[in-house]
C-alpha cells in the first residue's frame, strides 16, 4: 500500500506528536492511518502501509483498543480482524478525555485524598498539607467541570468551545448585575 503524500505526512506527524502525548510513535502512526482510511484495515494492510513489523502492529492495536480509540470490525467472508477509528471527532475527543482522566487524574486524586487524611506532624508537613489541599481542590473543581461538560450534547459543546474568551464578557456582565443588585439592596431601593 503506497500512502499518498498528504496521508504519509499526517501519519508521520501524528507519530511524532504521539510520542509527546505519552504514546509510542507506532501507536500514533497506526491511529492516524486508521483515522484517514476510508475503509477498515487489517493488520497486514497496516504492516504494508507503514512498513513496520506485524508484532509491533498487533501490540499497538491492543493499546489503541485499551484506549477505546479503534473499533474492531469483521467483514463478510473474511476471518481477519479489521480496525477503524471512530468517525465522529467529538466522540474521539470525549474518549480521549475520559481515558486520560482514568489514567492520570483519578489516580492523582486518590493519592492526594490519601495524603490529606494524614495529620501533619511538623511545620514542613503542615505547609505541604496546605499545598496538597489546594492542588486537590483545583483538580476536583476541574473534574467536576469536566463531568458537567461531558454531559453536553455535541452542538452545545462546540458552542461552548467556540465562545473562548467571550465567556469572560458574560461573567463580567453577571458581575455588573450582581454589583448593581448589592448597591440597590444596601440603599433600600428595589
């Protein structure tokens, strides 16, 4: 399988980026190839397309399955396993966010909770306890925000993301309304 120059450039770049995101280069390349492929691919087609070993493809596909980033397909009259990436980029985004949360955020929260249940015995431990409490509070707040956001339908999520810094204008307007309400209640006006 000869990859078109655009596809090859994307696959190579995704492999490089994958190593920066904490996955190995091959996993990133395989995911990129599956993402841009118009049809499901079997392991032999991936080996042929990327020029990597069959065992490396198998291990990488297992890792992608563990991340819920590939879908196993069976084609009529073919005993081989075929793989594809989800088509909906929002589903991919949600899956990545959820999997990263399970692997990175939840274990960190567990450790912080455990550490915060101990009583500090020295001034140094007391300082560290305060800092750990602040970190726990921030991560918990972000996690709660994520739980709210992940329940949004795709259209609302896209709108939220497109707002960007415009959200601050909304918050500024809310602050002005609250401030006006306080002044009126202090002066006895309604």
